[in-house]
């Protein structure tokens, strides 16, 4: 699995993963905020800045599974441009500046 990172530090759009009753939401950020266990996983896979919100069952196995389910939903910039019908040279793809606050965006899932 390859991730397209915005400015090499964060994901390019909000992602949601589910496993059993655990829901993990990943949001673009300028620094890491969230669960300490998932922070270690992010360090290992090379994702230095992401905001992580977890709800529901906090079983570690379900959290890890939901985290990777969320990452599996990420699409490369090229695929996003094709889905939107936009040429890749015109595709900014990046994160809207409003998403870079440390507050969780409302109604993003």
C-alpha cells in the first residue's frame, strides 16, 4: 500500500475505517494528535502528522484493523483526478486550508 502525502507529512483527505464496533477517523493535520498506540504505528509507516479520533470499542486489535481499513481507502492523486474527471495537471488534490486546524472538521464522515 502506498500513500500520497500532502507536503510529505500528512494524508490528503479525511479517512474513516471500521472494524467491529471500533471506528477510527484520520484527519489531515500539521502535527500528530490522538491515540498513543496508533501514533507508534504512524511513526513506523512514515506518517508523521495526522489527527486520529477513535470511537466505540477500544480493543487494540480492532483499532489497528480499523486504522489500516481507513488507510486502504486512500486513493492516489491520479486516481482521484480520474474519478473527478479532471486532468491531473489541473488537479490540486491537496487539503483545503480549513482542514489544517487542530479542531476536528464537522460532518466530515
